[in-house]
C-alpha cells in the first residue's frame, strides 16, 4: 500500500469535504460521503490519508462472552499494529453504535504509531479523553459498552462498507467538520487539482457576495463569472 503524494496531501489538507463531494458528483460518484459519521470532540485541521480497513461482524455469545477462551479482540489489535503510518484506520461496524469499536488506549497507540486518524461507523468509548487528543476521530457517536457485546473483528485490509459507502484499501479518506468523504485512489490527483481550483473560485465569489453583490449572474457560476475570476486571478498572480 503506497503513501499519498505529498503535493496531493497538501492540497487535500486545505480542501473541504463539500468541495470534494461536488467534484466527485461531477464525475458520477453520488455515494462517497459517509453517513452518520461526525468528528468526535474538537475539530482542527483536515484528516487526510489512505484507508486501511477493518471489518466487524455481529458478536456471538460463545465467541465474544467475557469467559470466551479465545480473545475476540486479538485481530482488532493486530490491525491496530499493522495499519501503516499516515494512513486512516476505517472500521466497518455495520452502522451499529450500541457498543464501542475502540477506546482511548487504542487511539493513543494509533497516534503513537503515526496513523493519520480513525473512522468508524460504530461507537467510541472514552470519548471525553479522546475528544481532547491531537488525533482525528470520526465516528457514529460516543458509546460506553465494550465492543464484544455487538462486534467481532474478523478481517482487515479488504473492501468494506462504512457509513453506507464502499471503502477499498488505499482509497483516500478526507475528514473535516462536516464529516468524511472517500475518494477512489485512481482519480484522487485530478479531484484534488480541480477541487483546489473550485475553492479559489468560490472564495472569489464569496468575497463579492459579502460585499453586497446579488446572486443572479454571479452564482451559480457562469461564463461571465469565470471570465471575471480569470481576470482577477491574473491581476493577483494566482
């Protein structure tokens, strides 16, 4: 699994998931924004990194009870020790938030290993502590019960569903205050390039709207707006 090109990463670090979702929509991708997943606690900079996936199935009493002979969390810990630095650990919990998919000890280990962040469509426990960490966590919400009540880790580094979105290993995950978007790896360079251009154009439009200009003829973007933006960009060395 290869790292993300530094120039692409730098671009995505300053691009909103709203803009990325629009660029993906223009390319025919309608289901790329993970549903029901929000940042846990304070939000700082964008989370960006290739996906490393972990899949859970429903727990079963003979395998996931407190007295089970086998350790039902062994594969979960193996995945935590395997996810490469600068990648995002993405967990498929079937959208079930009745139990935690991880807690503060696991998050601390991921942070220490240089992982870029965690995304789970399940719950997260120790949320007060995690929300104060300098480590981006996106999840379905706080949940105190241990994961083995409803989750059993079965495999990792394979295609999963998270937040009703297909996530393949190596897809580029970007998270911000709105949530998380998954970008297919094959098109991330062009999406990042066009998204950066869209953000510059919309910043130009936003300034004019803030100065009192009306929307008709300005936004949605038309050829006149594009020409005026191009002239402004040329004058300002953009």
